[in-house]
């Protein structure tokens, strides 16, 4: 789309919202049901697009993208009537003979900027929540996942008029044109660098934002962990989507006494899950681009690699890689990896865990494999992170019952389920005062009797 077309689209969405066309809850539910039907009817096309962009198998695409989006849709359809109702609040005695409530209201025109690593899920989930809350939506998909972007555009256009929800494709020119538009709310998923720029620009117009970023998510494995199961789950979560997952375990911090056994179990699991030749496994995905492929290969130190380390530049696949004897000064520890490379470091004691994890920015996720309940409680209470799992990885984001979001440098705000509806809603606090009585206490002239009653009411 051209700059003029994007400006015209934004203006039409503003006019559509101002006209009250998104407020009817029954209409919102009808559109969400239609979106669900459109996704189900286009699953094969959507999965083919995800395979073209990221090499994801149909099984992985449904488990991690389309299936999760359908789960969010079903949840929202079921609960939307309840969420859209006014929320009663307690009325203080000083405001007697009145009703207090919080009225959920849409922000208005919402911009959603989605990433390339889970291009369907991270586009549709916030779209569902924003529409459910009664907003119009301009959804800008990543130019790095063009096939999925086109597929999403086809699905969305089959359900919504463009003035209600529209998908914008393209690269830098489209991004620049969107940046010139004043939105009522911005929802961004992506890198910390771009998220910071969006936050700075939004601050100029006091536009509220949600930022879903990332960071180096640690995976702690202590001496009480069930190592075979830990390795099985870590390998699944780390190499899912070739490590191009914002909540993937970025590095392992394990007890010195179990390091060697854990490495052996991880190597076993890599072969069990991906075969002896992962690069030839048709269900093992690929890096999104040559640039990302080269960057991740550049993080691998051959002298510390005990598994994998090789890639295929023709298919953009990098083998599941494990590195040991890693230090904080290694290249692989200087940035979020976002690829199939797993560095393993060791810790001496619990204080060392806290010190090492805290030396990095607050991560989006934290994982602990342990049977020591007291240690689990201490670490989850002491360390700062967005969300996480005990004795598993990644799965905390796959629920509509809990919010998902970052903390500190890993993000701002959260969504999913009820929290997603609340994210895209402004709650107006309203007192509905009755007219059949009017207490004189607040009016001048003030009296000692009145002052005494006011002090009693405001205790």
C-alpha cells in the first residue's frame, strides 16, 4: 500500500469507529465466529504459507500457531458478553444512594505490528482481543514472512470490511507511512531495539502501548532435576521453530555436578526427536533469512561445540547445536540467540544463580528444573521475569487463563484471554448518583455538625 492509501485507510477506520459501528457486542461475536470459520476453512493454505516462510510442518503449525489462535477465538467468543458488561464497584458511604461501576470501552483505532517468527499466531491473537474489545484494527505483518502475511490478509478480508480490520503488507515504505498516523493504541511484538523506537514515538503523542519483546531466557537445572525428562522438554522447546521463539530457553545454567549427564541426555534427545541427520528432516524448520542464518552461525564457537554446529546455506537450516564451557564473555551470551544454539554454563550455588541471571536484563521467560520446592519458591520470588515454567518450558504462553507478557526490558503489558480484552479496553470509572435525595454536607456554608459527619464517613 502507498502512503496515501494507508492514510486513507486510517481515516476510514477512525470514521467507522466514531460512528459507533464496533460497539454492538453481538456484532463483535458474529465477526469472531466468522473469523474462526475462515481460519478453519483455510488451514491448508495457512500451513502451506508457514512452511514456505519458516519450514514449519503442518503439525507444528497447528500446535503452535493456528490451533492456539483458534483456542483464543473460542475462549473469547464464549466469554465476551460477560467481559463487555459494566463491572460493579463498591460505593463508599459518603456517596450513598448511588451506583458505582467500571465501563469497559474500546480505545478506538488500534495498530498491531506483528513479527515474522510466529507470524500467524502473533497477528491473530491480538487481533482477536482488539476486535473483541470493540476497536478497529490496522494489522501490519512482517515483510520477512510474506507468504503468511498474504494468507492472513486473505482470511481477514473475507470477514471484515477494511474500515473495521485491515492487513497491511510491505516493508520500509509501509512502516514509514504507518509511523505518520496517530493511533489510539499500539501493540508491538518484536525486538527490543524496534520496541524502544516505537515507545519513544508513542510517547510524543501520549499513545498507550503494549510491547512484547524478548531477552535471554535462562533455564536452570539443579542437582535434584529429573534429567532425562528435563532434557526431553528442553530440546523440544529450544529447537522448536529452530529456536526462533521469543520464550525459547536461551541458555542453560546447571549445577556443576550434573552438567555432563545433562549434556549426554540432551544429545540423546536431539537424535530421538530430530533423527541422526536433522538437516534432512522435513519437519525441522529453517531460519527466516540468510541474514539471520549467518548471524546465528557466527555465534557458534567450534571449540566449545559438542553437538551440531553445522548448517546448510541452501536450505537455511542449522543443526541443533550444543555448546559447553561457555562463559559470559562468549559471543553467544552477548545477545538473544534466536536460533538453534544452546549454550550450557554451570553455577556453584544458589547465590551464583541469582547473580548470573540478574546480570542480564529481565528475561521474558525463566525455567527451573528441580524437585526442591523451597528452592523453586526462592528463585521464582527473587528473580525478575515475565513468566515461565517449573519443570517444563514454553507452555506457559499456551493458555487463555493467564496473561502473557514481559517485564522490564523484555516488555510492557500483557494479553491473552480476559487480560487481552482488558488490554484493549479503557475502563471508565462512573458513579451514577440518584436524584431523589441530596445530602447538604459538601456544600457551603460548612458547619461543625456537617464536618463531624464528613469525618465519620471518610474514616
